[in-house]
């Protein structure tokens, strides 16, 4: 009798726990054909920490450094990675990768 009461109480507690548990909310899969702000993934070579605590970020050689938003799209597998930055007149300029793995990524601003 005691075993039935105990198992019933445990089942009730387990059911209540599952019912009240928050549901998992996964982020939606990113659209690799959409530009996203990736400025935090880059560092200019003369920025403080570029070769210290920010050494895990890709170097960007741009007249604007990381002071302007750098947007990228693609995953490098299904969709080629393309990065861009806008100048003072609002014109788009490509940020092209010239060095990749196994070395630190280096990207260069294309002025044309």
C-alpha cells in the first residue's frame, strides 16, 4: 500500500515537473543569403589588443577599421562568404579574405 502511494506521488511530481518545465526555444536557422553584422569578428591591426586579447578575431585592413559596420553573408560551405563595408557616400565595398586557415584570417577593403 505504501509503495503504491509513494509511486503515485512520484509520478504526480514528475508529471508536474514536465508540465511546468520551460520549452526549449532554439534560434531559427540563419539565412546564409542575408547579410548579418559581423563587426565583432574583426579587429584592425592597430587596435589595442589586436595581437593580444582580441587575437582570435580576423584582421581587417580597411580605412574605416571596425568603426563602420562589417556585414557578411554565407557559411563558407553551401554559400560562399562575402563581406562588405560602406564608405562615406554609402557605396558598398567588398571586404575580401586574402589569408585563411590554418593562419589567422586577414581581410582587405577593396576601394573599387
